[in-house]
C-alpha cells in the first residue's frame, strides 16, 4: 500500500471518529487518539512498516511541540502570578516523588527509571485540558486561567525533563553531563541572541520589501535549521521543535506565523494524537488489565489530591479547588514524549512503556467525564445545603432582604453587580434564565433564580424591604411588566431601569419612571455612579473619580486578558461564557471603601493595575 493511500485512509477515518467525539461532547484530541488506536499496529495495522510508523509519530510530535512552543511567549509567562508558579512547581515535584516511589517499590524499577516515570506522570495534558475548558467556555473563568497558567509552567518545566532523559540513558553524546547541559544552555541562549540581533532586523527588512509571504518561509527555515543544529549537537529533536516555537513566540514573526498556522492548528494537533494512539498496544491492555487500571486510578487520584490541597492552601474556594485539581489530574502529551524518548534510548523495557502509555491515555479519556460529573453532579449536591438559588418549590426560609435588588443578570446587570461589589454594597440578584448561584455564592451574594414578572417571586425575595430596585431585563415586554407592577404596588420604591431604545424610554416615562438609562456599558457606569451617590448621601467621596478608576481598571483587564486561540466556535449557551468571564473579573478586582480624596483614589488605581499584572493568568 502506498504512503499516499495510507495517509488518505488515516484522515478519512479521522473524519468519521472525530465528529462522533464532538457529538459525545468530548475533546477532539480524544477522537484523534482513538483514530490512531484503531489504525495502529494492534488493530487494523494500516501502517505496516515500523520505520514509517516511527517517522510518522516523531514528525507529528515535532509539530505539536512547535505549536506548544508558540504559546510560551515571554510576555505571557511574566504575567503569571507567583502563586501559580509555586503551585505548579509543588504539583510537579510532589507527583514526581509519589510516582517515583511507586515505580521503585511496586515495579522494582531502577532509581533513574523510576525518576523518569515520576517526571512523565507529573506533567498534565496541556492540549486536552485547554481544548476542553474552551469547549465548556470555562477558560475565561479564574479557575480556567489558573489552570492554563499552571499548564504553561509545566510546559516550561518539561524542557529540563526532556533534556534529562538522554542523559539518564547514558548515550555516547551525553556521557559528560556538564558538557551536555552546557550545550543546551548555550543553544538556548544563542537562540535569543540570534533573535534579537538578526531576526528583528530581518523582519523589518521583509516589511520594507512588502514580501509578506516570506514570513512563513522564514519560520520554516528557522525551524528546520534549528532541528539540524540539534541533530548535529546530538541533542533531542523534540527540544529543537519546542525551542523553535519559543524563539518565534518571542519574535516579531509571531503574529504572522500564528495566523498562517491557525487553519492547520487542528490537523497538527490531530496528527500528533493519531501518532500517540498508534503507539498503543491493545494486547498489553488485555495482558495486564489490573495493573493498568490501578495505575490509572493512582495517577489521577494522587494528582487530584495534591492539586486540591495546593489550591485550598492558596485560599481557593472548595469548588474552584476541586475543578482545578480534576483539570490537572491526568498525564499528557509530554508524558507520551518522555516515554517515547525513554523507549528510543532503551532506558525502559517496551512492555513497561506500553503499560505506562495506556495509563496516560486512559487518564486523558477519563478527565472530561470526571470534570463533567464533578461540575454538574457532585459539587451541586454537596453545595445544596449552602445553595443561594431560590427555587421557590420548597418552604425554605427567605434570605435576609438587601437594600438593593438587581433584576436581570445579563451584560448590563453584571456591570452594575461588579460596581456594587467593589464598593461592598449589599445587594441581591434575580434572573430567570441565567444560573449564577455558583458564581455569586462564593461572594455571599443572594441569588434568586425566578421570574420577576410573577409577584410571588418578588415577595419571596423580600421586595417589601427593598429600597432600590434595578430593572436590567433585556426583554422590553418583561421589563415593562415588572416596572408596572412595582410602580403600582410600591410607589415609594426607587426604580432604576434599563431601556433598550428611545421608544422603550417613552413607555417607561409613561409609567412615571424617572431614572432611566439606555444600554449598555456607558449607561451602566452612569447608573452605577448615580446609585452609589444615592446610597451614600452623607459621604463626600468623589464617585465620578471612582467610576473613572473602574473604567480604567476594566480597560486594563481587557488589554491584559489573554486572547487564547480557540477551536471553531460551537453553538453553546452564551450565558455560561458571560458568567465565566464575570467570575474571572470578580476575582481580579480589588474591593474598595469610600475614598475621600484624589490621592487615595490614584493609589487604588495604581494598586488595581498592579494586581491585574500580578494575578492575570
């Protein structure tokens, strides 16, 4: 069978299996992994030549590492907070220690082999986790950003891990450890000097010539030249691909290269996981099922418990800690690469490598299921006793009323909520469509999931004791129904109403509403300022200055927030994305007390920007 026909069949099978994984709401990488498993030597044996199979796996992994290297921009790395660095380092160190001891005690492996096993198991699946969180629209949340930060740090820590494996194997070119690591450090340092003094002038020259099509050609030349250099020096080609990506990530070519590769990103990652799937031997799964299943369970359980403990130590809420821990509780692509390198350098027995590859693969397959169960089933039931959502189907005691009730929790309402929370004003939220109880409960904000057009819902929310009601409902008809009911039954209540357009304003004026704000962002800021002034008539604080500080802080968040590359957009619920982003914004914004003078306000502004720089993941 010709190579062209083999590649065609591989891609055709991927066209069948990957859409099925999408239908099951699984990450695409698992579909590609299953494709490789089916087409591999242990099932259909599509690629019969061992040399061709090895070359396919190696080339696909080189492409994956190059793409991962492009994500390791120095600017992005420098913005990772110190707590994430400590968590990632302790998670890798703790996992390595546990897994190394298990390999040494239970499998009777040599010390160096045990350390390699421990290092491989300590690194999580960057591609899988990022893709799954993005599909679930949780990547913009504070938990998603912290998870991504830890994955970036692990990708950096993978560099010395991959560099150490040939040294452990004792091959001829690395018998002298000092010379070996000196060659790596020299190469790495020389790359950045090359980028600064040669790449940037070359980039400016290409721009002057107007030959923008040469950008991708330069990137290819750099990557191939770097691979040739690594091969000449006797260093790993995997490190060369990773270094090439990091080099271009720190160059002026980055945006052009990323935009050029973006259409092929999915297939680059897909081919890598197809290659990983082909490296699995199904017969090993049947020969050692208990060992593989026990190892998979130990891998996930140990990493989950370590991640949970570290997240709780750094004051993460239980819900965030659990989701963070389960997101990192698996092996990943770096484990595959480390084990493949160990097998290539004959550091491990092939049977052992095959069993370990199965453990990593099963842990990756189980991660989406565990995350879904934890997020949708287990955590909601554990939180039920402290759940702040009012279902109105039980005879539970109403929550203590707050002076402010925010009705409608879309984009407009969320801006008002952020302003009120920053000023530590007590308020509650009601919305019939958005399920925000998990987000708001962490900040002790009562949330009523109910229809505000029903008088019974308003009564259960303690409307009689509410002094200010903000009606931020998007639907004009429901908006008017709520306003009409409140105006007729509570004429002394202060209403703050969002209007869609001029006609809506006229209808509200006919009902006697005076405080009307047309949507959306600037209007929400104006409403928030007027509301704060009305809530605090005795203070001399300059709330206009606070709103200006809030606007500047929000713009800094917008500029500094990562623009992550995403897969093709799926038709998912918009509200989940807005809530994930809101929860992230809540976690980034400092709490203020009333500020009497401009100098204090400037200090707050400066500290808010610094906090954003330090905390943004």
